């Protein structure tokens, strides 16, 4: 295996693993805080027990996310030293602030986990909210750094030198708003459907139904709202990419030829050699409208971009189709969920519970596909238009062995997390339901 391929695969594995825990760390504390608030308002102990159960899940994911995130920070320096040498001083402020947010999150989580019957109820609830807000800030700051790679700002590149560095301008680059909004909503949708799906499975099995139904409703509301907002965010992101990264948009849509009134491609198999897309559904003028709000607007094709600057079209196109397809499915399920809240008998129907159970992993599959579009679609650049990925990789040999080692570590961590979560879900009725004997 070539070193650059091994380095990219290791980074992809690390990011793909970490992003799941990052999403959950950003979102689950808000579920926990919502349940906690309902307990304070209603006095119903089921909400208190649910809050305690979810807080243990938050702790598990926080610990795993901290480990995988720390590994990522080392990998940036070890695998991409040239990139970090030049880019570190420019976007380092975002990572520094992210570290601060992480420490606040850790302190607040400690207060929340051990503050039962010690703190005032409202202060205790507030510490849970701080866990969520700091986790959300942490995620947005990391996305800001990634957005900078897609839309470099805050420096002048003159004769191979990075001068006039402005970390504030780098952090608030042109891409950070669209990427942060899109990622945040995606995190709520993915985590919401995952949590709702687990509780739907428990309801289907008739295990502690009252407990799991309340959890299902809370997670479902967050998931449904986020999934219905996501198409709006996606439209904003697509318009942003069309202006800043035309090669990425062309790869996403397998759009080979510059034209006015460009068709939107649904599905299809890109044929890079022939510059065509086979077996696709074409919606006339819709790509022009989605990119620029005008069905007759000109959309730049890959034919007007030097071939050595083309992203891998097939990978980006398929990933984009997966992301959009799942997003549409989750939006439809979300509409059904709101109907079910009106027709309460649906909430216990087997078909409805099976539907949500099957949807459990879909949000995270969409998140992984979305990050594939973002990262692979930027290639061959690590800093768009400034530094190529091949120029940033470490010259040290043996990166393939590092990739094999980290793959083993991440697989081991995955088994540990799955075991801990399975154990936690299994003991919930015993610990928190007074009607079930130990």
C-alpha cells in the first residue's frame, strides 16, 4: 500500500469513527436536559430515571469520544506534518477554543453526574445544559477548522510563504456558516433517530414500555424537527459549494459538461471515460436552479476544470446520492412521526416501531456519506487551491503498518462501546423501574 493511500485511509477511519461519538456528544446532553426539565416540571419519576439512564450513556460516549479525538490530534501532526507546519498557526485558534469547550464540557458533566441530591434542582439541570452547549460549541469549532480547508482565509500566500496571518478571519471563513449549520442539524437527526430506534425496539419487545415510550417521544421530536430542517440546510450548502468549489459540485452530480439549464442527476452510474452517466434519472434545469436559483443558469462542468484537479467522481457521486436519499427517507419518516403524535395508537403499532428500528443507523450512514463528499470532493487539495494532499503527507515510511494498528484499536474500541451500551440498555428496567424486581 502506498504511504499516501495508507495515510488517507487512516485519517478516514479515525474521522469516520470519531464523528459518530462527536455527534452523540453534541446532541445527547440536550435529550438528557429535556428529560430532566420534564421531571422538574411534572415530578414524574420516569423522567428522572430516564435522565439518569441517558446520563450514563453520555458518559460512555464522552469517554470514547475523548480518546478518539485525542488520537486525531496526534494523527494530524504525524501524518500531515507539512500541512500542520503551515496551517497550524492559521487555524490553530479554532482548535484552542475547541479544547477550552471540551474542558468545560468535562467539568459540567462531572457536576451533572455527581450532583444528584446535592445541587439545587435548577442549577443541576443547568449543568446538563452546559454539557450540551459546550459539546455543540466544540463540534462547531472543529467544523470551522475543516471549513477553512475548503475555503482558505486569514492569510496571504506569496511565493510559497504564508504571511499576514489573521486567525479570526481564518476561523470565520466563507464556508463555516453553511458547514456548521449542516453538520449540527445532521448530528441532531442522526443521534435522534439512533436513540429513538433503540427505544422503539424495546417497545416492540414490550420491555418497560412506559419508560421507553417517553424516551422515544423525546428523541423522536428532536430527530423529526432536524430531519425536516435538513433539506433547507442542504440547499444552502449546495449553493455555497457551487460558488466556491465548482469541481466538488460537478463531482457530486457527475456533471461533466458546462451548460445552461443543467439537469439534476438522480442515481446513475458515472462513466468517467465517456463523460456520461448511465441509467440516471434526469430532472431538466433543476441542477441550475438548486445551484443558483435559476433554471437557466450556467453550471460549470468537469470538462472546464483541468483533469489533474478532478475529485474521484464515482466516490463523491455515490456518497452524495446516499446522503440525499437517506435524508429524504428520514424526512418522510419524520412527517409520519408527527402524524403519529396526533394518532397516538400508531405509536404502539408494530409496523411503526419496526420502521423506526430499521431507521436506527440511517442517520449516521448519511453523516459518513456527507463527510465523504466533503473530504473526497476537495481532492486533490488538502487546502483548497493552495496545498495538495500529496505534498502534505509525511515522508516517513511504514504508514501502512500504522493504519493496520489503528484499525485494530478502533475495532476493539467499537466492541467495548457496543458491550457497554448493550449492558446499560439491558439493566435499565432493573435499575430504574420500581415495578421490576431485581
